[in-house]
C-alpha cells in the first residue's frame, strides 16, 4: 500500500512537471515568434531607411534645395580661390586647431 501511494505521488509530480515544462515551452515559442516578427519589421524599416538615405544624398536634390529653399548660388569664377594645403598638414591638425595654437603661439591671419 505504501508503495502504491509513493508511486501515485511520483506519478502526480511527473505529470505536473510535464505540464509545467510544456507550458513554459509554449510561452518561449510565442516569445520567439514575436521576436522574429519584430526582427522582420526592423529589417523592413532598415531597407526603407537605406532607400531614403540614398534619396536624400542625391547631388541633384541637394543642389535643388540649396538653390530653392536656401537661395544659394554658385560664386562667380572671379570670386573662387583655391587654397592648397599639403596632406601632411591636414592630418597633423588636432581637433580643428592649427599646430601653432597648440604650442601657445598665435596663428597668422
């Protein structure tokens, strides 16, 4: 009789653990599916943003906005000045300061 009681108790514990593990597995599967759907939505948004980014960066669009909204125009050829800077000087600057200013010297105008 005692063995039957122990076996019955063991059977109930096993059944409860089986039900609990199945329930947990279903909850995790639902969470996994939600995560997959969210990842797919993010991929769609990323593709849309990539397309939008490529549209915003088109030189013709920038030119049109600069001329229309900002009333910008190209300078006359006589007003254009070309300043040549050696590459070594460009890469040796620190945080936008000229080298003379870093050592406490005043920069020449």
